[in-house]
């Protein structure tokens, strides 16, 4: 299974995610779970790269994830706009692929 994506978290006109287009590979992002994570030029949404998560056939799905911390940190009570572009490939069996955006105030 392959997943490509780019992301944004915006307050006003300011994007709070560092390297949200993955132009600097995975700098500023953390990964978790049994998968291959990389910045890839094959399927960018805009710019030159997108994050790529490859989960090999037979690998247990275990909430494989890529995530980052907003800078400056988000504040409870503020309004934000979050968006993500996701493309999956080779998803043929349950449970399939999904994406989740979770914001935690500091």
C-alpha cells in the first residue's frame, strides 16, 4: 500500500507546519510504525515532493503515521484551517487506508 500526501495547518494566512510540502524531505516530521517513510517526487500535489508511506504486503497495520508539531503551538479557542491531500495506491483489502488530523492544544 502506498500513501502520498501534503498538508497545511493555517491561522489567518500563516502556515504553522514546517516543511508542509516535504521539499526538505522529512525534516521536521516524525514517523511511527512498521513502514517505509520518505519524501517522493513521483506523486507531488504541488511543489516537487510529497510524503510517501509504503506498507509492505503482509505487514500488520499498526497505526503507521507521520506527524509534526505546529510552530508556533496551537492555542485552545483559536480557529484554524487544516487541510491534507491524500492519494492511495494498491489498497485492495480491508481495513484499507485512512487519514486522521488531530490537533492538541498546548
